[in-house]
């Protein structure tokens, strides 16, 4: 499993919604939009690093260009890391 934290090149929640809804990435398990230090952060959990790399390499660029225009305000920054353990609370009741 692989986790990414990305900072997209937009400050508009409407644009962020359109970017997030423009593609259903292969291998994506979960994705969360947050705000930290005045910027959006997208936290995503992937089946593998290969799935995340393929999405960032082949899918994200065209989606950003389509939604934000051919020259978005900067490129997204991304940090990736291997998930060592997954802790899911037990369902009770």
C-alpha cells in the first residue's frame, strides 16, 4: 500500500472538486481533501506505488490542464510513502 500527500495548484474549492471528479484512478483506495497552512492537501491511499506513479505521470497532467487551463498556477507537489501498517477500528454492534 502507498500513501501520497499532494498540494494541488489551486485555491478554489470548485476547481478542486472538478479535478477530483474528473477521473477515477485505477488502484485508488481512498482520497481526502484537507486544508493546511492555507493550502489544499490531497491525501490518497493507493494499492501500490506503481498505481500512484502511473496516475501522477499519465492522468493528472491532462486533468489539471483541462480543469485549470494549460498553464495552472504551478505544478502539484507530492510526497509518497509506503504504508507499513493499516489500523482499522473494529466495528461494534
